[in-house]
C-alpha cells in the first residue's frame, strides 16, 4: 500500500503543478475572475518582452508574477493532498527557473517515496513540455526550467528533477 501511495503522491504533485501552471497563466481572456488578471499580467509581460527583448528585468518580473499567482493556491493544494505534505513552496530561482518544493509530513512516506519518485520523471517532463515551459516562455522567460524538489520532514532531500 505504501508503494501505491507514494506513486500516487508523485503523480498528484505533477498534476498539481500542471494546475498551477494553468492557474498562473489563466485559461481564457474572457474570464472575469482572478485568473483573468493573471492572464492579463502574463500577456502584458509577454508583450513587453516582445517589444523590448533587451530588457533583462522582464523575464524576472514575469516569473515573479507567475510565482505570486501560484502562491495563492498553496493552502488549497496542501488540503487536497490530505496531509501528505506539510509544506509546498513555489519560488523563482534566478530569471529562468520555477522551483516547486514539496515537504513530506511523515518520514515513512518520504522514505517510501525515494524509489517511486524516479518512476515519475517522465510525467514531470511531460507536464513541463506540454504546459509549464510554454507558459513561462509566453511570459517572456527565456530558457525556462522547472525544478521539483521533494524533502522529508527533516529537510533532507528525498528526490528532485529538473525540466529544461
């Protein structure tokens, strides 16, 4: 049962990341809710980067905007995982990397996840290729990368994967 749980945990992490990418980008320009403001912000940043590609702060600003929007979903994400993660962090690292850190609440779940996370690398890469990286690039982030880090409750790294 633990093996199935950790596989599901890693898969859910990838799915949640996909959801964050969509939430940060906004699904439709006709939406009048909070996702439309994220879409507007992202579109404005993308337009700015197209008109002034020499402006180095555009990519960083866009990435920071995406992170700020995604941060709004963290509490709901933690609730949806039913206590599997004690913390989920979303950060910008440099001008080109979106970093997700998942902290397991329980040491035994973290230990069990060590082997099954590697089985999810294709899922992480697919999510990056199909959704997150194009969203970041549309927002003006050049050479975008997405980093997934999984930690035990003690802060020790259980596994990681970087999409580029």
